[in-house]
C-alpha cells in the first residue's frame, strides 16, 4: 500500500525481452496492480483482485510471483483453485506469516487469506521465463519479505510496494514494517539502471526512472525513524 493511491491502466510492448506486459489495475479500495507477463513462460506478478483473476488465463501461467504478503496483493489466491502447473512464489520471510495479522487484512475489513506457497524465494533467486529472467531483489521495509523483480536486458523493475513513481515509498507502520530497512532496500535499487518501473500501485513510468528512485530514497531517509 502506498502513501498515495493511484489508478493505472496500460498496455506496454517490450520486445524482445517480454513479448507483452499487460497491466490489469482495479485500484478501487487500494487493490494492487497485477502484471501479466507474456514470455516463453507466462507469469503473473501479484494477484489481489478476484475480478482481475477471473479475466486472466491463470492455467497458462507458470507462476504467480507475490511481491509481499499484504492482502491487497494476495487476496484472490484464497478463492482460486490453480492447476498444479501454476506455482505460487513468495519470499520466505513473508511466507511464514501467511494467515496472520501481518497480511494487514484487517486494514481492509477482511480476514487474512490462506494459500500455499510452492516456491520460497531468496535474494538473488532467478526466475527463468525462457526468453526473460527475473532476478529477485530482497527489499525488506514495507514487510520483512518484500521483493522487487529486475529484468537485466530490458532494465525493467517490478517494485511491489517498495517504491512508487515520482518519489513515492511504501508505508512502514504496519506489522513487520521498518523504515530503516526500507532506506537500505531503496539504496540498493538506486544502484540499478532502470528504464521502466512497474509499481505495485499507480502508473507505470519510463520517465527518468533512476531519478525517481533517488527521490524515493531521499523521502525514505527523511521519514526514517530511530530503531
């Protein structure tokens, strides 16, 4: 969940690394962006909205990659029956808190979703989609197991709720949040060369993304609490 709420709808073509990245966004009530990655192996990044899930050919996806465990990014999984070939992936630090108050479901007036994680992710894990490889970057701060996904060739960054366009950052006042960890995480992102940012909420941007991430770092440092 960001410090601001945005709406985003886009159809972006990134050849040859992703044949297509589709952004299905229903940001009403803080629902997150869902990204449908069309590569040799199709993949989904975050799936908070059941409305979105029903519009996607889920059985064609090799995996659903969750950037963190918050309700607005995971809620649909509690109500879906996935084929055995579609694997749910999440960082191990968040996976152990599934079904607890760490999901922040109470923030939405809901119960914590229950689902099984097939693949535990760690910093540096490489998710091979055939013609694209997503590198997992562990970015704690918003949650202990928050991750970003980086595609080296296209310089694409799927940032979850770690950073948002125009200097936005994820909140750290929910269970497991840490403003100190968030500063360290964004410091790592600021060292990347990023051409296009796919955030967990808000619009996709390709406008001087590195400068936007530096603005996020400045904002995070200004809001860092003593820990």
